[in-house]
C-alpha cells in the first residue's frame, strides 16, 4: 500500500494549495505495522513543519516587499543562509536583503534583512520552553536524547546548545527582576496602616544546601552554598525559591517578589523560620514591616540529641577523681537546658550550659593522661557543648516559647524546608549527579527550576510571546 500525505495551505489573497509532505509505502501484515511508526511520524511532522514555515515566511516577505510610501517593490541586494530551529526540525532558509526605498526614512543603512525583524530569535519559543522545562528535571545530555527520541528535532541539537538556550532564558528572567533595596518597608507608617486588611499569616522557611563546585580552592571542599526556601500561606499555593548567595546580587528582591506574587500585604504577618546560619538569618532582615524571625526547633533539638548521644557513651560512675560529675548528671543538665529552650528561657539555658562546660572541663583535667579514652571523649563533649552554647547565644533573638506556639497550632520547625532542599537542589544537582557546577551556572538553572516547580514557566513564556497559545487555540476552535 502506498499513499502520499498532503496538507492544504490557505491564506488571505491566495488560492488553496495542496502540498505533498511525505510518501509512505508498506503493507499491513502484522500488529507492529499498523499505523505510523515513530520514524515515519517524525518525517511527516518535519516535512509539514518545513512546508508551513516556508509558506508563512514567503507570505510575510510578499506582504512587506512594497514600500509603505510609494508602494514600489524594494530591490533585492542578495541572500544569506538562515537556520530556524523548531521542535519539529531545523528549517534552512534563504533570507533576502532588501534595498531601502529612496522615499523611505532610515538611519543610514541602505539595506536591511526583513526576516531579522520577524525572527527575533533563531530558535522557536516552544522549543526554548521545552528545553527550559526538561532541564529543570534532567541533565542537559538527557534532555537532548529525550527530545531526539520523541520529536524530529535537528541533528545539531546537543547538550551544549541546550545549556546556552536555557541560560539565555534564565538571564532574561534575571533581567526582569527589579533593583535590590536595603529595606522593603511598604512605605511610611501611614501608608501601611491605610493598606487593605491583611490575610492569614504566611510562613517562610529558609535553609541551605551545598553543590559540588567546578573549582576547588586550596584547603576547601570544592562546594558552595545554595539557599532555598518555601513560602506557605494558609490560603493559596506554596512557592519555592532558591539562589546562590555568592553570585546573587538581589537576594532580598527575589524573596520580596515571591511574597508579592502570593499577594502578601504590608500589614500581613510573615514568620521566617531558619536554622540560624548567618546567610539565611541576614536574608529576610528589613524585608517586611510585620515579620519575625524564629530559630527552627528542629535544628535545636537535633543538636541537643547529638550531645545526649555523646553523653550516653560515657562510662558509669564519677568522671574524674573527686568530681561529682557523672554520666547521669550530664544527661540531666542537658535535659534541663532542652526544657528551658522549649519554653524560650534562653538565660537559664545559657547558665546551665556554661556551668556544664566548666564541670566537664575540670572533670577532664582530673582524669589526667592524654591517652585515656575517657579524657578524649570528655574533651570532645566539652567542645560540642561550648559550640552549642555559642549557637544558642548568637540566635537568642530568634528563640521563642516553642511550647506555647505548638499548643496554638503554629509552626515551630522547618521540616518542610528540609524537603524543599531535597526537592529544589538535591534531586537535580546532587543525587546521582556527577556534574560539577560553577556558582553562576547553578544559580541560573535554579531560577528556571523553581519556576517549573511553581508552575510559572509556561505563563512566563506566554507573557513574552502572547500568541504562543492563542494561535493554537484558534486553530483548534476552527
């Protein structure tokens, strides 16, 4: 059986024209021969795309050939080759260069290429969207293989080209971001009080993760920090965001735009939960007039549990000659400090920890003999308790009455941010990924990834190219 697929192209002022696309010849003798095979479907789509693009551009050139002033056709200076990449194959074109008419106002150039004004990019927006969407989940090489498997894309599509296209999309997103500010106060106090009634509170969790870097500095691990977070309103969808602080010069603006996209008002309560690190603690400072920063209880309890586990490894009985300190006493004092912190009593917890550090120090001296295992354990425990006490004192302003908040049903932990780090960073950049990143490259890819996770990438492309979906809907309606 042999048949030829034809398509009818019709436009205003032109007669319908049947254009042959692909000739297919094979008999149907078994189930695998029923219908179009993948290679045949690719050939049909590629041929249809090429004919359609050539027909559309020929019509565009014919409609713009005449001078708008004197209506005389412009002269042709010459042609140059042009490649237009689409999701259904590359189209090789001959782009003409026209002489400008003598009565036409111009800026000094006597000739111009009309297709340059139409084809602002040599890659179809839909192909750019597919590349940005799939590279948010898969590696560049895997996306190239995926697109070649399911679509008749050109053979020139490779991982490096996809990387350049995706980073160009991310750079465009970055250019749309407003300027950074020291503070986002929502105006003067009179404007804040005159703003509409606020909605329910919003909780924003911040945390940090690490990505393997391409360059390893002497004495370093070769990794750099990525800050990710999640904004969860009581009404509406949650949104994630991420950035590489080393290269991002607009971190507060980025977080402010996330809150603004969720409709957060100046008088609305915003709670920032973080692990107390310097980078995540400084990010939301002076960002919202009605905001508070709270130290995440999960990180406090996790550090305390590590101290308790270290203390449980000590031997029973007194520690050191003439000392009343024992393993049970250390466990009791750490439990007291945890109880004080749970109720927001930082001063009492500090007193307990400082006293415990001193008692462990003197017990370690009484043990004597640097080679004794007990002394090594006590030295490690003393250093860990001192570091934990420094951590508590540094974040004293963010420690609240966790018990009261818990009984009122309010969030006290950023467990949801721990999963956000895994969702935004680990699944794409760390887990089973051998690629090493530059800070700038990781930051740009993170911007497209968070928009895919927030389901904002498609609306962004529709805003850039308003007719991206309109033409398709009109054709389907017809």
